């Protein structure tokens, strides 16, 4: 089973259909609207736009498990992301990334170590995972790592489909 096989709903309802990303690179990020790291939305959107024509997408996963920093309804989250940061990348339903209610998507993601060797629980909002076209997690980055940091860009470049 790969990330492409996981069932998760879109923020606006209906399936997010992760299998549509087969053969494409993906950056999965747990997001929140009321976090000190929320301005990362701007860089995430720039990445989404700049790499979209090369077979890449950002996928935002709203989560309210870190000090209640994503309290809004689906409509409020969508409106905030669009109006404040011009977000066009897809967002999933609000999801638990840690604990007994951890979504199956994150059960797969948290097994992969970051460059410092951290595996397991998501540490905070905006932890990032690069997924290759086969649905395999190929890189993990700490929440404080900016989406456009050189190491993130290098991982995305490696995960992009061959031209």
C-alpha cells in the first residue's frame, strides 16, 4: 500500500482521490490557520504554481491537534486560505495526524525519518513530506523548515517525473 491507495476526503467534500497523483510528485503538509508558521502558506502556493506544469502538487491537510490552531469549519478554512494566501492547491478534510485517531495517511508518513533521524509523531503544524510518483515517501522536513528551503526544493526536484 502506498500514499496513492489511502482514502481521504477533500476539504470541500467527496474523495480527495490521492490516486490522481500516480506518476507525479507531491508535498503533503499538515496546515493550520492560526499558527506562527501559517505564513508558510505563501511559499507553499508559490511551489505549487511553479512546479505544477512539471507534475507536482502541494496537498494541505488541515489539523487542529496543536493548541487548537485550526478551529474553523471547512468553509472557514477554505475562505481563509483563498483570501489570505491565494491558495489554489488542494486541501483535505480536517484530519488527526497523531494519537489513536491518526488518519491512515499519517500512519504511513510518520514512519519515514527526517534528516535528523526523527520518526513518529508529527511535531507541529507544517511538517512536510515529499512523495514520489510511486506514492513512496522520499523525504520528511521539520515544521520550521521553509517550503522553499534548498533541501526541500532538492527533494522535490528528485521526486519530479522525468521530463
